[in-house]
């Protein structure tokens, strides 16, 4: 499972860079569109929807709020000005290579024994826990988070 954690963000970051080249967009735009469309979405479908949005210049599928955010980014707004919430912002940063970004989604909450949507304070505590656990393993926090995420998803 450790290999899967190390590969997850490496592969996702390579995908962001590849889509940026194909669609002649900045990495920040691609990562922003992917992050915006990621809510309640499986990774493969998220990537397909982001690819289509980048190709056409408009997100046409997914949650309404997610589409609106993706479309604002596609129209030129910077993702930092559009993306809200600690999970989506952390996912955006992790996709761009920030190994200190920790994404706490439903699966991570389950892995950490937290069974509700975390408040901002709870999110910060959960992310701090992942950072401590990563430090104890001499790993980047994003990689440890991806490793835990892969393990809990694989067990589900």
C-alpha cells in the first residue's frame, strides 16, 4: 500500500502537467478545474469531466456549484480566489506538488475514526494528526495521507 501512496500524487501531478500541455493551459488552471469538480466524484470521472471542460472551455457536468467554480477558473479567475473549503484548497495544492497539503475527505475521516463532516477546527486537527504521523514515518504529509487513503479505499 505504501507504493500506491507514493505513486498517487506523482501520477496525479503528471496528469495535471499533461493536461496543461494538451489544452495549452497553466498547471494552476488544470489543478483548479480538477479540484473544483472533485466534490462527491470518483477520480476517473473527475478527470474525464475536467478534460472535457478544458477542451470546450466550460464544465457541463457535475454538481452545479462545482461546475460554477470550474467555469470561473476556466474564464481566468485564479483558483485561490475561487476554491473554498479546506479540503478542496488542500487538494488543489497537493495536485500542484505541495507535499504539506493534507486532504481530509470522507474516506480519510473514516480512516481517522471521524464519522461526520469536519468543522474547520476539526479539519485542522485531523490534518495535524496526519502531519504528525507522516513526520514519525519520515514521509511527506501528502504522501502519508494518500497512503492511508489508498488503504482505507482498498479495504472498503
